[in-house]
C-alpha cells in the first residue's frame, strides 16, 4: 500500500480524525469569539443585546453554509452545520432569557433544559 493509500485508509477515513478537527475548529472559534466579545477599543465587555446579535449573526452565516451544502448534495455536513445553527440560536435565546454566559456545551438538550 502506498503512503497516500495508508493516509486515506487509516487517517482520513477514521472518525477520530474528524473529531480532532472539530475540536480544533471549536477551540479556534471560541478564541475568536472571546476576542470579539471584548471590545478592544474601549476595553469593555459587550452589552447583552450585542451578545445576542453575535450568536444570531453566527447562526445566519452557518445557515447559509448549511443550505449550500444541502444543495450540493453534502447531506451529512449539512446536518452537522444545521446542528450548529440550532445550537447558536439556543445560546442567543439563553443569553436573552437567563444569563449572559451560555453553557459551554454542544448538547442541544442540555442548553434547552438550562433555560427551564
């Protein structure tokens, strides 16, 4: 087996590879999100409505990607991004009704239950 074939078979097709990529992606998003939440110009924390707008803006961007993936026939990825859309909308709702710091989880049920 060639090195390329080994990589495809043992790395690229391995679900753990995608899990690691997802965790790296989420870590980078959180770092970027944190930088966006802090207003560097005035060194103040964002207001509640700005945080809500932030989560909604991210969900709209993901929704657009989800629709494009669905149209191109990438149904699995479309479903995955759809999960992120719902998660971000739940977090916006959580910030609006409960607390300015949404739970750090991807579990939709847990986010919804914490809102009562």
